[in-house]
C-alpha cells in the first residue's frame, strides 16, 4: 500500500466534484420528479460498452468509462434518491479500478492498526470537537448513509455549542440565505442533494434544533475560459472565502460544522505538490482557528466486495464493531490510514450493515427510521413506479420523507419512515 495518497487520486476526486451539484439541475424535468431524471441518467449510462461491466478491462474500455464519469455519477445519485442504495454504489463503482484486497492478518499487522483499539466514532469526534471551532466532515454524494452519520454527529455537536451548519448542497436565494418553505422546512429549491429524503430530514431537524444554515457554493459566473484544473482552484478558493465570511466573519466565536463532498476537506501535508489548495486547507489558513477534518468515504461496504477499500474487510475482521468507529492508538491519537496521513485527522469505519425489508439496516440504527409496508393498492401491476411518502402538512414543494422505486413482479421494499402519519403519491 502506498504511504501517501497520490496527487492523481486527489485531482481526480476534485474533478469529479466540479459540477456535481449543478449536473442534477441541468436536465429539463418537472420539479419534484424522481423517475424522469433517473430515466435520463439510465439513458445516458446505456452508452457504456457491455465490456464495462466485466473485469479485467482493456485500456480502451477504461477510457470509455472515464468519458462517461459524469453520466455514472448522475446515475448513482439518482438511484440513491429512490432508495436504491446498492445500485447507487454499484453505478459509481464502475469508475473504480479493482484493487487487490489485503488479507485480514496483513491489515491487523499494519502500523497504526496493530496496537489500536476501536472507539465509537460519534463519541470520539465530539471529544475532539470540544477544543475546535470548525469541524469538516465529508460524504460520497451517492451514499446517503454518510448523511445519516453526520446527522447523528450534528445532534451531539449542537449540545456543545455548535450553531452553524454549512453544506455543499445548499443553494442561496437573493439574500444569500438557504431557501426553505414558509414553515422552515426543506423544499426542492433548498439544494441538489437534499432531494434525497434522508438529507432533507437532516436539514429539517437542524432547523428545528436552531442551527443557522450556511450556503457557500460558488456561483458559476466567472469561470468562462478556465480549464478544469483552474475551475477546481477557483471553486476551492471561493468556497473557503464565502464560508469564512458567512460564519467567523459574522461571529468570531462561531462553532461551525461543514458537510462537504469528497476531497474538499483535505489539508495539505508536508511535501505535497498540488495544482490547487483544497478548501479544507484554505479554511484552516484563513480562519486561524482550530479545525477538525473527518473522512467517512473510504471504509464502508460495497455490493461487490472486490471494489471495497483493500483494508476494509481486514479492519472489520480485527474490529467486529456494530456501529461506526474510529481507531484510537495507545497514546490517545487517532491513526489515519491509506495515504491520508497529514491530510485528515480521523477516519470513520462503518460496519457491514444487513438488509432488512429490502432496505439497509443503517436506516434504522443511524437514521432512526422504522419499516412500513407499502399499501398493496400502490404496488404496480406492470412497469415500474415511484412511491413518495409525505407528511400530511407537506406542500407541493416539500421533499418526501421517503422515496422507493418499485418494479412490477419483484418484491417490494418497505418504506423507511420516522414516526407519524403519511400520505402517498406515485410517479409512473
């Protein structure tokens, strides 16, 4: 395993994220539709050669996949919106190279792992956050489980004085505020990734709990003529500057939780030579306050175990935990693995969740939801159908509490809902 994360990996992650937030809004479909954008994404991804689904792959096929990266990201994101969490990961994983998995004993003997113990991730992060003013945590945009974890973390950070919640997904209205409904709830105009019901519920809870929402995404009006690397550099700079201005610039004692995508939280380690400085490092430099950088995008289960992080199975073999955890060394520090040393402060490792009622178990243990069968009258007799669950008071712009995709003749997954009453709508 390489000792350090290569520059190429960081740059690829950055370019993946350049227009991820805007890509979902670039298609002409009805606001609030889930089936139309999914169908569009499926149509775009259908241009992949059949050989893309086999491994090993030829260099020509790898090139074709790279050219289709945005189509695959869109497919992954839209699948995640309709409750197809495994399908979302599988679509995104088509871009990933297969890597030889390390044997459990190899992982157990690695420096940083050999003498470490597992510690509950929420408790460990909160402990470190007490002495910080800014916590940055990331997500893979097609993995709603990461938002469920950040939601749980936000509940605890609020108790120790954190009040500003910034998220990459947030749009800004003409006054620079995150657009919400008159009742202060998430709507489709709130953001892109908040179309995913779990993320919308996270934001609704944050508003009710007194968090101040902070949009910081760059407005793409000054990027004409810039190449991809220059666009990434500009985006990192603008995001960092707007974050600082809208939090510490208004309240020097502000305590801020920033939920970002992928690489944006990374610090620059000694010896790094990069064509741009990541937002996480810029925030650390510009703010001048203690920051905590937490990654949760490396160690989680994939439908194809061969595409998981090479250390993942070995880590679970050594630490058979049932809740997300981090590593704690005998000296009290938190070991960081896989070349991220010096670039992040902590790594969250997720257990391998079972599937219950056709949905992943983390929806119950992390997101606090319970299964509810779909009324038989709503099951499709042919084709496929999207079922959307709304609270009775939700308006037409409200994000559903849950969304599932059904195929006629196949077992129907359960809706995963919080407590309360719900009404249902369908989309053919």
